[in-house]
């Protein structure tokens, strides 16, 4: 694309619009700012976490309620972006707010006017004319907000060079972008550090009159020619420096005392997903439903010493101890070393991370010792048949084992159970219902309805999952004009398939999950936290206690070999290993004992593997 030089590029602005979590700085613009400052020491980089100001203005609780639902977030700015579509958009908003009294208190029209006022104030407060480039990070829940800001800013400053990037504009999602949003000059495909650095180098050169499409950079010309988008990413993450969150904290400190809080600092240890590694015999890689890693090629992780230095630096600089690791999947090989070293910093961290179900007990123990208080595990299903369809590479017994470990260690397990996955059948549901009886002792899983993501394996191979066709989600027909809806590809997709039958099929599971959540909450009402299924070890005997609703607790005593077998199955063990461990006991004595434990829901069996379910009454890691 052609452009005109005025003054040499000296100053840029990076902006993150609503609706990310207000209690966290934007890691996207924070990381870009610190990288660009290192790369171009003479470049002035301002970063605006504008969504925080919106949260302060409308109230944190209301903001959070909106940010938790994609369609609520997208409707508000959509009504400002396309005021002629207000009536259609409003219907989506009210449908999504059903049962949410906090959002029903303010009419949609008044809420949008409030958001418009604060947005226009921000736009007119910034002297956009002093910047040579404006970058917008656009992730989930930020699409219409960013497009609204870009359009408004470009009206006021038509010569301002505008660049977009982020997960909402990766690969096929950039199709026809420039046609319908000509205010955008460049789109970055994939991670932004190297492409944006190259772009800045172009703009700094007075002799350069045209920016050609290249790896990581999508121009209107490449969009017209439908040139395949490629990445230009770092081979190693060692060149990254800690994110710069100064702008976020300066904005927060400008609020009144009753609006100031202690934020959670986002960090990253890795990029990509090592589970997406290519295998010759597989049609696709990674989880079948997932499109979270489309903006990266391969998997890269920082060295342990870099991670430890970064977390120490950030928490010292910003004087807060809550940290959320934003990795889609924490590294398998180095996590134990990383968290052992974090423990040595002597800080009382509150950490969050996403982990795989195969994370071992010792690694989880290292995480807990470092301060890991909440995890999201890639559980997704409690049916091994369904897990295979999801291409998780895990089994139900592995999922239950890590759920047990989290319960024992007091780590909050905020994991999901996916319902309505296309192609799931009555056998998957029956297996799930049976297995739910064995996990009622542990923190309930969250119900998540399957949604089709652009670029996911299900989207790429719809016929393999029984789908007849795939297309943009129907809610986009209310948000965007017909020509935009038909020509562009949006991240959230929909499909023709078996959704109606899936809803009916999974109804009993949904009912059981709600019952599980209710009973777990009631059994944990006592001031003294006690696990629902726990044991106390008497050295040569074991007492298992099972709490029950509206009744006395049940107790079970295991002695001698029975105790030893139960403790041996702390990790799931095959029958072959159990028999080998206790050679002096005949199989016809061991197998009936295992069956009795399974019948009483004190152990879980999958094929010929067994897992004890009770956790120690005193929190300690017990492994033999």
C-alpha cells in the first residue's frame, strides 16, 4: 500500500478497548510496548488500557457481567457502530441478559449512550494527531468496540496510520477486512513483535513509498489478491522483556479511593500449544474444538530463569502478588523447575494457570508450593469415548485423578465439561452419567456448551463430525449489515448438524451437573473446610469418612493389605501392577476387594485400571 511521509516516525499509540477483564492489564499491548521500547529506544510508545476507564465509569460489577458474555460485549458497541441496526442489536442484548437483574436495571439505550459518552470523551482527550501510528489489539469481546474506535478516530485524523492485530484477525478472519473497514491500513497476522517492528522500520525510512505484503503483514493489496496469510514470529521467547503496565497502573491510581483495587498481573511462560504437534497418522492436531492457537506456529517456552526473573520483577515493581499465566497450556517439561524456583523467591503469590490433565502430582505439588491457587484443567469430558472424539489424548481416569489431587491440595479447579459436541452419542452420555457418580466428592465442573470456532479442526473437517455446513454465527446477522455478514469470516461460527438432538441427549447430564453443584456447596457450608470423601491413616489401618447430605457421615475401615492396596492406588494403577505389588495375595482375593471399593464409589475403575478417590483429611501429598 502507498503512504505519504510527513515527519519521521517518533511516536505511536497502542490501545485496548472494552471488554477484557478489567482487573488485569492488557498483556498484548503491555508486551508490545516493552518490546518496541527495547527495539527502538528513541521511539515514544503510549499504551491505553481504556477498558479500565469504562469499568470504573459504569461500575466494576456491571462491567464484569458484560465482559463475561461475548454477545453482551459485542452488542453495545455494535449499536454505536451501526445505529441504524439498533433495534436488531437490542434484541440480542435482552436475550443475553435474561435472568441478570444487574444488567436489566439500565435500559439498553441508556447504557449505550453512557458508553458512547465516555468513549467520545476518551477519543477527544487524546491528541491522535501527534502519533504516527495507532495500534489496536483486538481479541474476543473487542471486535465491535475496536471497529467503532477506529472509525471515529479516522474521521478526526484521516492521515493517522492504523494497524490492527490480535486473535480476532488471524488467518481467514482478515478476509474482506479492508473492503468493509477501509479505515484500517494494515493487519498483523499472528504475534505482533516482529511484523510491527518491520512496519515501524518501513515507516521510519523516508525513501520507502510503499509497504508490500510480507510475512505477518496483511495489506489491502494482499487481501484483494486473497494471498494466504503467513506468520513472522520469534524463534525464541528469550528476546522478550517483562510487559510494561505503567499506563494501566497510572490510570488506576487516578481513580477515587473506593475504586482502587489490587490487579492481577498477566504473564506468559509460553506461546502456542505443544499438544498441537504434528503426527503422521492424524488428520488434524490439537483438541478438535479448539481454535485458541491459530495465531502461532509451533510451541515455544521461556527458560525457567527468565520466568522467575520476570515474575519477581513485575510483582516488585507493581506491588501486587496475584499473577495469571496466560498460556493456553503450561510447559510440561520445565514446569516443575519453574515453580520450584518461584517458591524460592519468598513471596506469597496467588497464581492461576491452565494445565493438562496429565500433569503429575509432584508437578502440581510444586505449583501449589509456589502459590498456585486456581487452575483450569483441560478436562472437557468424563467419557473416554468422547475424549477420543475431542482428540484430547487423555482418559477419564486421568481426569478424575487430577481432580482428586486439586481437591486434596486445596487448589480451586475451574475446569469445564463440554456439552453438545457434534457426533457425541448415547454411549458417550451414558458413560458420562455413570462416571459423574464417582466425582461428586470433588469441585464441580462448569457447564460449557460447544461452540464452533473458526479454524478449529471441527470447522476445517465438518463432515467428519456430522456437520452439513458451517457459517458465521447467526447473532452476527443482527450486529453487522448483510453484506458484511456474508463476505467476512468471524471467529464464532455456527453450523447445521445435530444441535437439536444433542440438546435433548445431554439434558440428563445437565440436570446431574446442577445437582452436583448444589450438593457440593451445601456440604461445604461448615466453617471448617472438610473434604467430602477423606481418610485418616492409622499406620496399619485406614478410616475413610464420607459426608452425606441430610444424614450422618458414613465411615469405612480398611486394615492390613486392604489399606495398603488402597494407598497404592493413590495414582491410577493397572490390575497387573497391583497384583505384582502384592504377590503374596491371591488375585481372587484382590479383585473382589477392588470391586467392592468401586461399588461403594470409593475407587474408580476404567478398564483394568483403578484409582482410590478419598483424599487425606490432613492436606499432604501422599504417594507410594
